[in-house]
């Protein structure tokens, strides 16, 4: 983002992005416990945010790892009680809707694993050495979002298998796929953006403004 403040703590229409993301899950009766994973130097900051915003379902704020995969593994081991279903959500996706979260939970319970995703709208090329070498079939491509939901024992087993083989995946579903567990696709919303760039931040502001600031809570 090119700013001194870590992006998850940047203020988005009066609230830190991280707070907006946690609030979505904190309000849902289907959610029993939330574990927040942050870099070591942001632990106290996150703990203050949780306390100030009265995010009562947050049981622990834990230190992440060198890779996303390490951070998720740390989070999985921090629950007070072993859950039936566990969701993994990006801290910088504050616009996911209540209905989408619930649909992921429903499919994860039914199938064992589920991801939120949207169909790819652009033509996707494979490039090598600065040249396009082939075009992928857009009809089969999905842009994956979060939350991703899994039966707890499946995701733990997938992480253990990845550790044994030193496999590094880009998301949790890629680890579960290696177990040959089918991962259900839940159609999401193009508004559920991941705030990574300044342009993303501007888009998120526009979405929230157009919905009166309540998009994520519906």
C-alpha cells in the first residue's frame, strides 16, 4: 500500500479494516470462536483493537508465521475448543456478506471443504519470458476469495501432510486438494475484494458509501 500503517489497520470509513472484517463473523450466531493471527510486532495493537471494539468472540490473538500457511497453522492450534467447521478469512476482505459466509459454512458441513469464488471475467494468458504462450479456458476459471471453510479435522490433516512433504500452497484449498478431498465452489460476489493496493482501498470506500456503510453486515 505504500503507507506506514499496516493495511489491516488502515482506517476505512471510520474503522480499521481488520475490525470491519472481524465484526462480520462476530455478529453471526453460527460463529462460536474467532482466532486472530497477526505479525509479532502487531500483537498488542490487535489486542487493543479487539478490546476497544468489544469483539467478544475473539478468544486469542496469536503470532503468525513466515508464510500464510504457517499463520493458518498457528491459528488452528489456538482454539479453546476443537470446532466442527473452521473458516479461514483474509483480514483485508472487509466486504464479504453474512449470506456468503453462511453458505460457505453450509457447504463445508455438507462436503467437508468449500471455497468462496467468482467466475473470471478477463481472458487469462500464460506468459513466459515476456511472451504469451497460451490462453486458458475462461469458462473453467474461478477467482478464489475467502472465507474458505473446512471440517476441522480435514484442514488439520491437510496441513500436517503439507508439512511432511514441505509443500507450500497459496491457499488452504490447495492443501486439501492434495488429500483428494473434493472442494465445493460457492459462488461469491465481485464486491468481496481483497484490499491490497490503493486502488482497492478506493473501490472499497465506494462500495461502502453506496451501501450506507453496512454492506458487510447484511
